[in-house]
C-alpha cells in the first residue's frame, strides 16, 4: 500500500507519502493548468448563476488546495489549535 501521511504533530524533512501519490498530485495540477489554458477570459470570469463561483474561482481554489497539500507533504507541520 505504501507510506501514509503521518499525523501533523510530527515534523518531517522528507516526504511521508509514496511516490505514486506524489505523481498523482502532480498530474492533477498539470491537468488543472491545461484546463485553465483552454478557457477564454470571458469563460473564466462568467458567473453561471447567482451566488455561484466562476470557473476561474473554482480552478484557483483547486490550485491553492494542491499547493497546500504539497506544502503539508514537504514542509514542516505543527498541530493546529482549534476550538
């Protein structure tokens, strides 16, 4: 099955996820970028219905999520204090 992501209370300097999972994350980011490039500016910024996000906002959210996942895998982590 490979290595699983460890609890965030432990700090690592090496990735704690298997190579296949890293490849999948990278492939997803490349595909999102390809999709973004296929849209015109008008398509990216059109609000499909009231209260919804534009395609550009959805894609931006996805890319930020991928970036945070990558940072969590490669960067130092610490516990989050939530109430």
